[in-house]
C-alpha cells in the first residue's frame, strides 16, 4: 500500500514521470504465449542458472496462478483506495490529528519545531496504521505468488528506509505548503508554480541519490549486449548513453525496464531479471521503447501534467475544504485550512480526487506508451513477433493480465493492455515492411 503521505507529491507527480516499460500490475492470461524464434532463442544473459528458471512459454499451472493474481490485483486496487480513505477519516474524526498538533506544541512553541514534531508523529501514525496492509500486499502476497526474494528483515529494513526518504521530501513539501497557505490567498497557484523546480530537482537526484539506496546500478555486464544497446542509442542520436543494469532480483523476480532522470542524470535502466530472460532482439525493442520516451520528451510532458493536476486539485481544495472545516471544527479539532492538524483532510481530498480523475492521467500515459512502442519498432528493426514476444514474456513473468476488462484498463492502467500492444506491434511491423 502506498504511503498516503506521499500523495501530495510522489503519487501526484512522480507517477507520470517515472515511466516504466510495462504495466506490472497486470495478471491473468489466455493462450497468448508465442515461442521465441529459433534464431533469437539465446537468452541475453545466458547462464545455466537463468535458463533453469526459464518459464516461457507459460505452462498451465502458471496460467492458473496468473488468473488468481490478476483477480487479486483488480480487487486490491479498490480496497487500497478505501483503506486509505478509512485511515484518514479515523485520524481526522477521531481527533488524533489535533492531538498530534497539541503534543508537538507542548514540545516547542516555535513554528518550525511544531511542524517538525507534528510531521514525525503523523508519519509514525500513518506508518503504523498502514503496516498490516503493506505487509500483506507487498510481502505476504508477493511471496505467495513466488515473486519476492526478500526475508522479512530485508523487506522491513527497506520499508523503514522508504519511511526516512518519505520524511525528508514530505517535510520539505509540508513546510512550503503550509507557509503558502498561511501567507497567500492564492496559495494553490504559488504552490503549483513552485512545484516545478522542486519536481525537476527530485527527478534529477532520484537516479543518483535515492534509488541507489535500495539497489546497485552498474553498466551492463554482458559486453556484447552493452555494445548492441549503445549502437541502438547511437541510431537515435544518443551517444555515450547511460545504460544501467540493476540488481532488481535482490527484491523480486519480476522483469522491467524504465527511463528516468533529467539533464545529466538521464538514464535507461534494465532489470537484471530481464537481461537474463529476454533475447537480444527483445531487449533491443525494449531499449528502443525507452529511448522513445527520451527522444519524445515524455518526462517533460509528464511534469506538465503533474503541475496541472496540482493546480486543479489544490484550487478545488481551497474552495471546498474551508466551509467543510467550519461546519465540523468542534469535532475535528481545527477551524481553518492553514492549521497543520488539517493535513490528513487535505490528503484525503487529494486521494479521492486522484482516484476519480486518474483515468485522465492514465489515458495520456497510454498515449505516450503507444508512441514509444512505435518508436521502438522503428529504431530496433525487430520483427513484430519478436516485439510481441517481449510483451508476452512480461505477462508470463510478472503474471500481468494481457486482456483486462475495459473498465480496469481505462481506470487504472498507465500502459495499454499487453494483448493490445502485442497486436499493435505486429500491425506496425506490417506497416513498416509491406509485402514481407
């Protein structure tokens, strides 16, 4: 379960910016598996251990597991939202937030320290209330379906590390947000504009400071594969690219790749699990897709969408929340939006607004993904079947649903359904190579 606290920033802004190669929340499958072509069947990271764990094409027992995982994920998407709402309502209407403010005020009368201690208390409460659900979804379930490679100690340690990172970024935003609310009538406009340099800064430092706290990033170890990837980037006019292999298998057996960063920290990252289990041509298509995000400036479009969302959601919060607070001030323990005890109410508003309007954001994201799929096909020069097999493997390895219901895809998917992407790349290949 995502930390609700980060919905002010990470949930709202980083999600459209950190663009992965495939939607890893998919599950369930049918008879979509396409056997690799004989001339490309060598696994890119070829070693005996990797080949012994190779699960493609999908056996019947894995298909059954995929269906079960898909059903669970579809249910959890809604449960996660309702759990988040209930937790925030308990904190608000139980008077807990007001008590946290009062406790912080007893420690120090200076505003900075009141804010500091309130935020510490609030983070601890949120972490504690979320922990059972976080443990169930991200540890127990991931072990049940054979993904997680972590012991409880390792998983819990990373959970605490995430809490620390969340505190640093969250507290900075918390200070800025409440300073603006208490100083400017149009604080929502100032916050939206001010979020731009902050988001840019975070996107710049995440690849070099934050993600290395959790994983090791190295140049691709397979020299031949690295040369292929470098040559592919050169075709797109990107010379001396930063292409990294990450030890994602430390946490999970899932496969993925993504593009992230800005300016000098832009990089394309391939999971070691993908390198071991995908062919060179399949990886070339995935790499071409990620280069497409880079070349077509999708990270900047994502940033723009994030700023627009922040502007709208906080403008509406400024209009709707003050009257609501006035009517319930005796029960909730605060009487104005600028009171720090109102943070969970503001987060509740953001959470509900995000859930209702995420189809708009996700529709834009799916459009970007389709653009990158086309670019990847053109750049890599692989066949439609090879590109489709890459998507099919994402479904098989990650238990991702290739054909979700129209509602689930529309509401929750940042990427087109894998079956659609498989069909599209085959059509694209026929368009690019008529008569072949």
